[in-house]
C-alpha cells in the first residue's frame, strides 16, 4: 500500500503513518482502502451513523479521493467519513465545482478501528468515468482531539495543503 505523506506545515503527534490504495473493480467501481496507524484515541473520529450525504466533511477526520480522466481539466471529489457520511463534488476545472446531491451515488463505506489503527474501505461508482485511464489523488484529513488538523496525501503541491492541485493527482489507474 502506498504511504501518504503528511504536509510539512501540519504536524501530528498521534499519527505515525497513513497508507491508501485504490483499484478498479470488474463492476466499474473504485475500491479504496485507507489505514491510519498511531494513537487512534488521540484523534477525533466521528461516531458511526447512517450512510448519508454530509456537508463540509473535510473539516474533521475524513478520507478523500480526487479523480479525473487522464489529461482532463474536469474532476470529481469524494469525501468519505468514518461516520458513514459521504459527499461528492463535480468540478469543471481547478476548484470550480458544485456538490453532487444524488443519494443513489451512496458509496459503500466500512470502518474498523481499535486503539492503534483505523481502516476505512469504500466502493465508489465510476460509471461516469467510462473505462478511461484515471489520475487519482488519495488524501486524508485527520483531526486530533485538540481540534488540530493534519493533511496527508500521496503528493503535496508547494505551499499550503491543496488536494485539488494538479500535482496531487499522482496515482494512475488504467
């Protein structure tokens, strides 16, 4: 599993490592797996609840995937919370987008956690992406119990944390 890098401006004492992987299934879905390792008790993890659309999930612990067809400007973003909440957005170009409020998109989210590890797995429907090669950005926002956020990604662009930046789309999926 590829290891995500913590943004240098957002330290975390509780988290030692974050890994994530993505693969396309034969059914046209994106299978995602994220693992956070460290002192999970020192993190603010939203409690489990019903699967539903959430809002501003990036303000607390959540896993994210950004995807676009290789070479395209348009992209989608999915936020996946340990609570079972999720959010989806469609962008025509860098940060110009709208929420996708479609309950039928409902990604299947499963979470397993203990005091040393949290694992979030999800299945996201890719029917809107045809079978084109994809560029992905895998990232995680982690909130500590003191409300401090740390940002983790496969690759960070220069400057402040920005998962929307073209450099963040660093994983290619055939």
